[in-house]
């Protein structure tokens, strides 16, 4: 099974028995480097803003309404000491806030879950959703996606001492957690149809279910499982390699929004000027012992 290039550099570092020297440290993000990178992000000129109704509306309001999470260690985690959210998704969201408004802090945060991401866009509660948001045909019927800006696959997480489950092939008859409203239920239906599936509302609830022994395994996006391992608690491990189709992450936008073209142009700019690679290194690479920066996915 091939592993997408964007995961290869983290698989080597984290697909080991949990509790090794690296994982025991639970390496925190370099907050100063993250903040400096965001502060140096590009700012759109007036013509670029004017070319997009979506961006113009945000510019006029003076605030970007962001749907996101704050519990994802590598992608979007709240630091309760300084009140700032940092990680790969958080960095991209703050960079586009700066790109439109000239100030990365001018966003209003709305917590979303796998089950609420479409609805907050449909209800016009947010301007965009940045939340390891997999692009799927069903979701694309309700909203629009910019990107992809990252790709993943699915993975299996088990307790560190579990020897019975070595891969997705060992889940028949096992109690398996996944997130409601995510791609997890359909993935399990395809790859482990005999698993006893239990759906949880959030990643943390599913992870707690595994740690407390209420389920035998947790299947979800591989990147979310890397989040769990990067915390360095040592009580969980990956069972086998990532599996299934490549899972592209996109930026959720209102259906039919011309913000798609605007955000895609922004993402391409970050790829070409090296910001994407620097953000990946600070948010993920340095914290997982990975030095091989992946190639970002192609953007239409």
C-alpha cells in the first residue's frame, strides 16, 4: 500500500510503538516561530480583494468569521496560557485573515465538529471552515471547497499494549470508534464491514473511548491519529499503515462562492513563496522528528 508523499515524512517518525524517546516528549509547537511566520504573511492588494465578492464582504466587515477547532494538537490547538490557537490549519486560517484584512488576529472563532461544518456555512454563521475538512462529493453538494491544501488517508489507533489488532484487517467483531459526520463510518463499512461501529461526536470523545477501554480501536483520518501520538502520552499506537483512498483536505466555503478562486490563488501563493513548507515544518515536521518536507497537493 502506497503512502501519499505528504504522510511519508511523518509515518517514519510516528509509526512506532508509542512511548519512544520522541513521543514521550510531546514536543510543543515553537510559538515564537509560528507567530513570526504568520506576522510575515502576504497581504492582498486592493485589486485582488475587489475581484472577489466573498473577500470584499470580509474586508468591509473588518472580521473574518472562522469555523474551526481548537483541540487538534498538530493542526489547531488552543494555548490556554496566551489564548492563541496554533497549528497547520490555524496558521493557514490566520494567514488568509492577514491576507484579506492586514491583521492575522482579526477573525472571530466558531467551534465546529464533524457534524456541524456544513450547517454553519449554510446558515451563514461563518465565512469559511478550516478543520481538516475532507472534500467529498456529498459535502460538495451542500457547500463549496477551495484546495486541497493537504492530503491524508485513514488509519487505525489502538492501545499501546494491544497485540490482537495489527491492521484494518483485524477489526472484524471488534468495537471500533469513529466520528459521526466524518468519513469514518463509510470507510469502516468498506474496509471493515464486520466491525461493531460506535460513533462519537468529537475526536476527543472517540479517543477517550479507546483509552478507557470502551472500544478496541479508533478509525479516522491518519492526521488526527498523528495528533494523538504527538501528544506523547504513550498509551496508544498505530496499527498498520494508512489505508484507503487519499483524503484531500479543503477549505469549506458557502455554496457557489467566488471565494473558491480567491482562496485557491492564496494557497498557490503560499506554496510558491515557501510559506506552506515553513508552516508544515513548524506545525508538524519539527514536532514529529520529520525533516523531509512533503510536496503539497496540486490545486485546481
